[in-house]
C-alpha cells in the first residue's frame, strides 16, 4: 500500500486545492498523537482537507487509483485515544474539519451536522438563534459532534448515549459512491432525522467505530430545553461505598426514574482538574492515605462522587427527586448537595445542563511535564459486588505499576462501564516505561473475567479486538469479510477497530 506518491498528491491538489494538501514535516507532527510516548510510531505521511462531500468522493477515487491509505478524522480531538493519528504509520490523514454545516429542525429537536462541527460550534449556533434545544456533551467539547457519536461517546444528560441518538447518515463509500441511510435514501424525505430505520436493513450503526465508509453528514436528536433540572451531588467517604451506591442507583436507572447515565468517580477524577500532584508531595511512589485525605479535605470531596440529575416538567423532576432521596435515606453518605436549574435561569455552565467544557483535559497536568493519559474502559454487569471486585483488582494493578488511581463507573441502562485513565508525564522515562505493560495487564485482567472494552486507543485496537474470541474470532472474520467486499483496495482506515483489509492483514500487531 503506497501512502506517499507524488502523482497521487498532484491529483489531490487538483481536486481540493494545493493549500489543503499538507505534506511537510511540521504537518506530520501536527497530526500525530501528542499524548503518545513515541509520536513517530503512528505518524501519518501527510494530511489532506476537503471541504465538501463531493471533494471527499474525489479524494477517495484518487486514493483507489494510487492505492493510498486514508485515515478519516472529524476534528482530531480524540485525546487519549490517538488524537488525529492513524493506526498504520504512513497513512494519509483525511481531515474533515473544514466541513462545518449545521441544519437544525427546532420544532422536532434534530440537527444535521457535518464532521467539522464541534460541540462549542453547535452550542453557539443554538444560543445565537435562541433555539431551545440542549446538547449532550462529553468532557472534552473541542471534539466533533459527529465524530463523538460515531465513536460511541457518552455525555452527561438523559441524551448521553450519543450513538443511540443518531438518526440518518450521509456516507462516502470506499469506491466513492454516496449513500444516505434510513429515510435519507428517498430524495428530500422530510423524515430523514425523525425515523431511524427507513426501509429494509438499517445501516447507521454499521458506520460506528468502523472503517466501512466516511460519514459526511450525521443526523442527531437533541433534547428540548426542559422546564427544570433537579438533582443531588453525592459524596461518599470510603472506597467500599462504591458497591452499595451502585446498587442504590441502578434500580432507579433500570426503572427509568433516572434517565441520564450517572458516573461515579473517585477523588482523583475531581482533584486532577483542580490541582497538581507536586503541590502535595515530592514522593514519586503511590500516594499515601495522608496525602489523599489532605487533598479531599481541601476540596471537600469524597472518595467517590456522583451527580444525579432529572430533566423535564417541574412536577416530574420534584417527584423524581423525592424518589432518589428516599432511596438514599439512612445510607451512610458523606454529604449531599441539591442542584436546581429552572428555565429562565442563566446557563449553569456545566455538562449536566448541556454546556460544552474543556477543563477536564486539565487532568493531563496532574504529574507535570508534558502530560497525557490513556484510558481503558471495560463493560460489566451493573452489580455492586462486581463493581467492587473490579475496583479492587484494578486498584491493585495501579499500585503494582506505581500509578495514581483515576477511575469512574458510568451507569448505563443495563451495564456499567469502568473508565480507567492512566495519567502520566511524558518527560518521565521511568513512568512512560510502565504505561504499555500496565495497559496490557488491565486488558488481560478484564478479559480473564470476560469483560470487553467498548472503545480504545489506536495502539491497542488489535489487542482489544483479539479479546473478542467467541468461535475463534468470528466477529472479526465477519467484519473483515464486509471490509473486503466494500473496500477491496483497503484504502479506508486500515486497522481501525482491529479491522484490516486483506492486503494488509500482515500489519496486525
């Protein structure tokens, strides 16, 4: 597979303009993974930035002609998962961040976005036009609305399962064909963003975390601005409070009383964005209880914390709040703080009320130096005893590798996702030398309990895909049969989610 071919790049320039074909050493560095220990390992050969779906189609046809591997990105802000960098070194980044069109159906609460639209962009668009719709945003709102949904990102409101809110895609297929899914397959159908299935097979989820095509438009359901938001912020004092807290919240989640996906996080998730390690200790080893207690007392935080919110008419949010308070009655909580927002109040400035933020990225400064992080997030059944067992095993691995424990448990409809972040300092060679082994140990530990990760860093896509072993990796075989059928030249994102085209399967790590 040829990634840098002068004739191909002349053709790209003719199709999209020379200024949008970026081939310098500085360009290659710009599109690398800046959180990586070795940025050169996944460095692209170049980047190209089309502005329209027709230009994307032209680029794809040229890539097929010259057998150039493309790595599509929406905005390249997928920090902790590889950023803009490709799985396969030497691929050409297809940067879609110039594609920024927004179409909102205010009455029905939908939006059609191109890949370059960030959460800040869409929030500003709605605010400037006084459209009473709310976003669900992830911790890093610099990223793409479309890209985050396609990667199954999660937010803080009752619309927090972003992939589940997708309704209708426009996709450039690997041969340059253009398809619209669902009702979009009928020209000018007004229900494209309103009815998900369409007629016949439904294809939207096929393009989530896959390399089967390039999404150029994505429909998404937005939440109508509620009359009120009410809830409680809970702090829990002890590590062992995790189990009973999950067993208290999950029945309300399953019953639909709680419609968001509350995330219960440990003290470091809060502290790492408010302070740095060196302000508390010069010791390079794991933090002792004395230091942890001092940090918690300073910021008045528990060992675990969770925010629970209810959205809708005031009568409903008040009734739901009473149910929540009853569930926690006589439970050994450290503290609880009420939260309320009513329509007409100024924006709360928090992700739980749909306001985009970027401050969570400050956790990369925890160790000082050139900070970064990588995450491992296995999914397990929503039971407190299993969560406690997962916590204890994982906590022991953090201690074994000399890392500070930073984790949370996000409560879905019927599942828990244990989001572990490994925070590190790229300028500390000893620390960086432990990161890879620790990540592999986390994967091995979860796999031993038959838990699989839902999303991963580009470096570990093959490792995680390999853990899905049923019937000798039947799912991977299916994915690769589809890949070979749609993309016989293997030009779109080789290696994405462990899916390699036939000609490049020798690259599987």
